[in-house]
C-alpha cells in the first residue's frame, strides 16, 4: 500500500541531509587533529551538496512538487504524519548513541568509517521506505539511493587512501 508520495520522501531526504550537515559541522571543532576536523567539514559540505541535489530532483520531477515540508499520509491520522517527520528529524544523525560513538573516534580513518556507516543507514532507510511509495514513483527513490551510494563509495575510497 502506497502511503507516501515520492515528493514526501524527497522532503524527508532533505531533512536528513540538513540534519547531517549540522551534525558533522558540530563535530568538526571537537577534534584537535586537523585531518579529522577537515574530514568532518568535508562531510558537512557533502551533506549540504546532497540536500541541493535532492532539491534539484524535486524541481525536475513534477510528480514531486506536491510537498512543501507538509508531509501528510492520506487515510492516516495526523499522528502518523507527525511520526514520519519526527523520524526524519532524528534519522541517522542524532542521539546519545552517536555522541558515544564519536567520543571513541581517534583516527581520521575512524571518521571515514563513521560516515560510511551513516551512509549505509541511509541506504537501508530509503530501500525500506521505497515500499511505501507508489510503484511508478519508486525509480525516483532509486535516485536518492544512488546518490547515497556514490557518497558511500567516495568515503570508502577516502578511507582506503588514508590507510
């Protein structure tokens, strides 16, 4: 059963990218090692770039222009829509668990590994949420997944180069 439009998923993706950019930026200053700080700043800028890519996708696909950060699932109570927004606000880049994980990072390669895990979490999330989108619009969600995969590969290559 389709309960989300592709546009709503793009809006969720934009929220996730904004949260990611802010999260990485906040942690850039926590590290004394310039290489780690630089990598966190890079990750923040990449999340901002992803947001711009997703915003561009929204504009390019008229099917996705029916949103405006007003996610509503037809036939479901407002609480469900509120849940989806709250989930996007907290997805991937927030929580005490991530704070604890970051406190253990000492090496730049560990920063890369942290980013890689966040990208994998994102890919899994979009794979799952794709089932809630009408079949004809799932290719649009694949565009989001492919962008996240590119970012995953970039981080994987960076980690390999650092080792």
